[in-house]
C-alpha cells in the first residue's frame, strides 16, 4: 500500500466516528490519506481529529474558498486521489451525486476526479426506505465509477432497528484495498465464481472430531476479491468465525461441516461456476464409524479405524467443461513446488497455488500468505509475503491469463 492515495469525504452523520478507524488503518498501512469534511460533518467530528489521523491537514468548505493553493483545491485533490471514499454518505450528498450538483468542496472534487468512488451510506431507516432515496441509490449504482458497501441492518443512533447502519470498517477497508489493486475495473462481471474455504470436521461422536487449523481466511479473501471485481460468488465453507462471514454481505454462503457435506454442496454448485477455486482444507480421512452419543473416555479405542475421504478436487476435475477453470491449493512444508506440480497434473487442474505452512506469517490462521502459482502450461509466478486479500487478487489476475 506504500504510495497509494486515498481521499476520504465525510458527510454529516453520527457514523462519522467509524471513519476514524478507517483513516487510521489506512495510514498505518502506508497509504497517503487526505480528507474533506462537509459543513454538517463538522457538527459531528472536528477537522483536528481527522487531520491528526491523516497526518495531514483536513479540508473543509472554508479551505475551498481560500486562495492559498497554486491550483484550485478541488482540481488538485481530484487528480491526486487513487480512490475516493465517501462515508458516511448522506441522502443529501447522494442526491447531489446523482444530479451532478457541486455546491461544496466534496461534490466539486467528485466532479473534478476520475478515480473509483466507494460509497458507504448511513441514515435513519425511514429516510433510507424513501422511494426517492432508493431511486437515487439505484441510479448511482448504474454508473460504473461508483462502488458501494452497505448499508446494513441493526440498531441505529436514533434507537430505530432496521436498514441504514453504515458498514463497519472491517467491510470498508477490504473494499478500499481491492479498488487500489484493480483501479475499479469489474473484470469478473458476468462470471460465477465458486470458492471452498475453511476446514472440515469428521466427527467420531457428537463432541469429538478429526480436523485441522484452517480458519477460512484465504477463502474469505478470495470471495471478497472476486465480489469486489463484479463476480457472482458462492462460498462453500466449513465452520468459520461469524465475524469473517459478516464481511461478505453480497456473497452467497453455503455452510457445511464434513467433507461429505462439502462434496454434496460443491457438486450442486459446480455446474453453474465459471471459475472454481478450492481453498478449503478438506480432511483426508474420517472415523470408520460414528456414535450418535458421546463415547465414554474409558471406551475410546486405542487405535481409531479410519476411512479415506473422497478426493473432491479430482471429482470436480472429471466433471469440468471446456469453459470452466478449476484451481487448487496445496499447503505444504519444505519443498512446496514438487508436490504441487504432481497434484496439478494428477488431478488435471488448470492451476494451483502452492503455499508454505512452515514459514512465518503464512498458511493457516495468519492474515498474510505467500505462494507460488503454477498452471498446466508450466508457468510459475511467485507471490511474496502479503495480505491474503492482496494474494487473492494476484491469483485472480493469474487465472485471467490461463
């Protein structure tokens, strides 16, 4: 993120306090951040607070009318930004964007810029549900330059429970990072992407199971990246942290538990998928028998009879049509390339991501990852340690070239 530039526009609303976390996280990641506050935003949060988090003076309408810049401020800021974020987006500012109005620094800068704009609306439920607001919301989404996150449902500051709550920073930040990578292109629009994620659990009885430490973070990152690029995404996943799933409002979620459950779900979804990415850590074996009641400790066998689990990737490869792409993952220690190549050829995959599980900040449970991507034609591409979202985008870029 070093050298990337994000311009944040704050509208008037109590949700402005959430934007502080967004700005702080961006700055800590090395992003250059500038901010514009509307006059009503200043009623909720001070320019000093925002300037401190940005490590740069905040701009207000008072700045707009001061002749202290070599060039018009709105032109300078519009050309400077790689991504423009407006949060909270009010009904008033939404209407101005739809009709191309420019009566303050924020709206003038929007018109003077060409970068992608991410909108995060926030307002009372009755305001949000007004036909005029919904009409404006649909119209702004029809313009390719604008991208949206939220709103969600919940308890609002007015004590109302319903739609209108601004998206959380955990959802806004990944979308910003995606836009910084893609420049706002929706290169997966019209494609259906199927992703498996997380680990499976093979139960011996109601409380004991064979499992692995997979958290599903890589699969979540792939789902986010694909959705941000315009794809229709289906995520078939083992048990995951609910907070991770909360970041995927536009993704179809299909929860499963065992490898057998995942097999059934994937077989149902696979025919409609253009790309299938198998990031799940599926069990290799399962207990040969299952007890419907908890087995007493004294009755546990000294050795546990096991049965093999069907090879889900190989099964999908046999069903793959010419227009489909099937990508696997190979989590390995030591030499990661040789076993990945063997898996690629043996299972007739289009590509595979070989990632180490014995390196710091890589593999299961971490927020970062690294990999070597290989395809059926013999190409290799290394991905240096980075966030799992950034790795997801690089993998999607790689699939595009197959």
